[in-house]
C-alpha cells in the first residue's frame, strides 16, 4: 500500500492508491512543501462505493504549482453542470517524485476522466493538424517547383515550324520555266 497525506488509509481509493478524503474545491488548499497527485471529483450516484466521479487527475509540485489548462477547467465545469466540485490528494515522498507521471498515467488509463481525455484528444488533433500542414507545405513546394519548370520551358521560344506553301511555286533550284504544284 502507498502512503497518502492523511496517514492511515482513510479516504477515497483509486486503483491501489488511497487519496485523502474529498473536500469541496472552494475550501481546498495544497499542503506546503509536498508533491503528489490530485483528483478533481464531481458527485455522481452511479459511482461507488463513494459517489464521486473523477473528472481530472493532475499533479502538483513541492512549490505548489498545479498545471491544469483553461480548457480542462472549462471541461470540468461543463460536465459538473453546476454541481459542487471536490478535490482529493495523494502525496508522494520527495524521493518518489519520479513516480508521479507513471501513477497519473495509470489512473487516467484506468478511470478515463473526461478532462484528461479531452486534453489527450486535443493534443492528438494538434499532432494530426501538424502532420497535415507539413504535407500541404511539401505539396506546395512541389507545385511551385513544377510551375517554375513550366515557366522556364515557356521562356525558351521554340523556332516556328516551317510553313508549308500552298499553290504554285518556283522550283527551288531556280530553273526558269518550271513550276511545281504543292498542296
């Protein structure tokens, strides 16, 4: 069993990790000089044994920095639809700080909270967009090269083809009195 901020395993469990007892977001503050994970929760009677649905798993650092984008915050507020939001913490000792991202990834894969998934989808879409933009730029370059080559070819004026004369014409050898008919 892993340690948590609250000491004995009193709180809400996610996978093998016991988080602190959920507290309302408006009464929450991070403990000083600690690092760990937090989960943003919403009341939901369909979840059990605790009636809280995880909306977002995040991490916090020793200096109290929490990284949650405005889009993720908006997503949580939309899903909560006016219901009160709660927070629970899971602290790690300083020597276990390397495990934060692994535990967070495990919890996101296991519980699939909507705000984490929205940010994954957004980054996936951004990657796809970057790939498409690169392909378009590549095609633009090829098209510009092709048009430049066509322009170069158009600049070289080809000699006009010899015109064929229709009608009567003197013999090219210049012999008088002989005429040839060409059609």
